[in-house]
């Protein structure tokens, strides 16, 4: 493997530094004969999409070659680490590819019959099966479990929780004993207290957060991945729900207060990370738009970048730009802290120590 050299302003510390790459890892010590592949811009650790669905398309599960194409779109946008948030497709073959982003797999969503998108989830006939299903997905995945916390219940015509507090406590404890963390899809208000009190590690979307559940999350150290660019779809969800006017009105209300809700979570000190919800209705390769949205709701530009870079990496147990870390880097011509739209245009991308993208 050819030794490489980069020079630029390294974030988050902001120092102008030289970095070398040898045997796929970062070196802070000079490497003789290294080829300079980037000189004179800004160097970040590879970006992180903390809520992504490689393997899901607009019509549901996709073939493996399409999953590869999705991963390539993410990579070419600078996303080099993906926290998969549930996929019915076995993406382990993609993890073996040196040219594709690293994927932390969560296995399949866990839901109840007719309480989630068809064909995507492991559907349990009885909620008492949840702890065993969690154990199965923990063994199959890479340290994360994805629950469907709420979804429309057609018998009541609105969002409603899928699980009782008691079974959630047992299931999340089961995951933790197996060394896995648990996250949940939650749009509305009612499912949140039970999930948070049961010790869940993360909430996805979180549009139904209230002052009380925000305080509860802050006390428990529960993370939030708000997927703000996906929340932009709520009006279309509401418009399509002509048979369920209560649900439609609820989704409209959640949408209208979403920015304020996430802003309150940030102000409360809840750890917030960038996730696109790519797959299905969201295109891959658009992490920059989520970072821009996080800034819109109250994060500083540096905080928003960190939520998709060094902070997210630390949360997921991956190093950033330090000696001996895997050489997953993304470089920009100008300072993204001054203009977040710069994140749309990476100039050089290194993955596992290899140049995989960028004109120069």
C-alpha cells in the first residue's frame, strides 16, 4: 500500500498540520517517500451518517448491487461510517469491500403486525416475544438494535406505542447484557416515557418530545438522531392519510413544531447526531443537508459538523484524526465552519488509507 501525505487545517482542533498514511492508518510521524495527495485545505475525519438504511429503496428491500450503489453515493459525499438503522437486506458482503463505507449493522427492525412499513421488519405476533427477538438481532448485528416504538394504529386512527413498559424494560436489559445498544423509531409523544425509562440508548426522529421527556432524556443520557430532512416529509404523510384525520392532524402538528422541539433538546444538552434516514423516501449522499438543518435549529456550525464527524465517531466507538487511527478522511478546499455548504463538495476522500474520491 502506497504511503500518502496530506497537509491542511485539521478539525476539530483547527491546527495546520501534516498527516501521513501508512498501512491504512494515520501517522503523525513523517513517512519518507509518501505521495502528497492533498495540500492546502481542511481535513476532517470521515463523516458519519448515524441513521441510514443501505438496502432499502422506495419500493422496499433492494438487490445487493443496488445496495452497493447506495453505499457508493454515501461514500462519494464523504460519509465513510454508517450506522445502519435497520435493513431487511444482509449487507455483510458490503462490509468486506475495501472501497465502501464502514457499516455498523442493526439487523432488522422489530415491530408488530401491520404496525410498520410492509416487508421491512421482523413482525412479532405477541409482544412477549420481544426480548427473544432482541437477542436474535443482537447476535446478528453489530451492536445496535432497532425497535419501532410507535406507528399508526388503525384501530384508533393515530400514532400509538407498540410495546408495554414492562416488556421494553426486559428487552432493553437483554440487549445490554449482550453488549448491544437499542434505538427506536418514535414520531409521537406517548411511546417516549416508557422507552426512555426502560433505558433505551437513542431515539430516532423524536418529534413528539415534550419538556418532560426532554428532561428525562437529559437525565438518562439518551441520544437523539432527529433526521430533520426526513421530517420535511411529514406534510405529505398527513396529506396521504385521508382515512385517518386524527393522525393527519397529529403529523401536521409534529411537523410544525419540529424545529422548536429539536432546538429544546439541543439546549437541554441531549447528545444530538446527524442522520439522514436515507433509503426509502430519502436519497443517499445528502448528509450535508442534515448538517445544515442542525445548524438551522440551533447548533453552531462547528457543533453541527461534529454531530456528523468527530462527536458521532466517539459515540459509535470509532476514532477521529489521531495517530494510529484508520485513515478515513475527507478534505475540503475551504473552511466548512464558515460555510456549511462546503460539505457538499469534498475535494479528496481517503477510506482505509486509499484514495477513493475527489478531483484533487
